[in-house]
C-alpha cells in the first residue's frame, strides 16, 4: 500500500504544476490583447481554473484526505496548458506588435478542436477538481 504522505505530496506537486501551467497560459493569452469573445472567455475560464487549483492546494496542505484520483486530470490539465501556450506562441509568431491577426487565431487548433473546445476541456478539469473537493 502506498504511503499517504507520498500520495499527498505527489498530488500537491501535480497541483502546483497545473497551476503554474495555467497561469503561464493566462499570461500569454492576456499579453496578446485580443478582444474576441472566445479569447475573453478563455481568459475567464483560466482564471476560474486557477481559483480551483488554489483551493485544491490549500485543501491538500491543510486537510488529510486522499485525492490521488486527481493525479491524471491534474497531469493532463498541466500538459494541455503547456502545449496550448506553445501553440499560441507558434501560431502568433507572424503577428506584428501587440495585436494578433484574426488569421493567426483562426488556425489555432488543439487536439482537433478550436479555442472554444479547449476552453470547454479546461472547464471539465475545473469541474473534476471542484467535485473532488
């Protein structure tokens, strides 16, 4: 049987990873100063996800409960945020100045889906975390 302390430590590490990845993605999206509705909604979803991850961090630190079930969702959430941030940087490399072109956003796809699909995926991760809490 696994040591409860190591399980909590592993979940906390993944929580920090997911939090840092989501904050980095938020910073990247916010720096582009794009006012499209879908981009604003993505920023809002990233803020909500960060709030859920902060609550999870506090819970893991202060309460002795087993949240090992969250390991995979946290890992996938963190990886998705990292990969989407890299995709944004790649797709907006041709934009000039602080404004991104519509063409750059139009070609932005993650796992076969657009920004709305990615936002919905983040909402799923956030819901999973909130239900576990």
